[in-house]
C-alpha cells in the first residue's frame, strides 16, 4: 500500500500533514515545527503494515526541510503503532 502526505496546515512556523493511503483514508499525521536552527518532527502512523513506506516518505522530506537553513538540528519523535522508530540520521550519530 502506498502512502502520501496531504497538507492540513502549512505556515512559516509549522506544518501539519496527514498521512493518507491510496483511498485518501488518513492513516497518520506528521507535524514539523521550525525554530531558528532547529526542526522538531512529531508523527504517528496508525497502521504498522506501511511502516517502511512511512520512513521512506518522512526521511527525504526532513532532509529537504533541513536544507532550507544550513546547520539545522533535527529532533524527531516518530511512532508506528505504539513503537518508536529512529530515522537513519539519528542512528548514525
């Protein structure tokens, strides 16, 4: 099953995106909060079966947002079901 972002609210300070499947059913959400040189990411995906797709969707999006401001520190808290996941960048630190 493929999943996509569907914007809910986008401002210069934050973004709230729904995570939807191909039937446009919401299966989760992600919030991005911007502060000077920091990017805070909070997200939860309700359906565990698309966890790999969720990571594949979120990771390049975060990298793209971080490019907007050089030296941005990224803090994330992402869950699939009740399990916390780590993005590749965090695992490499």
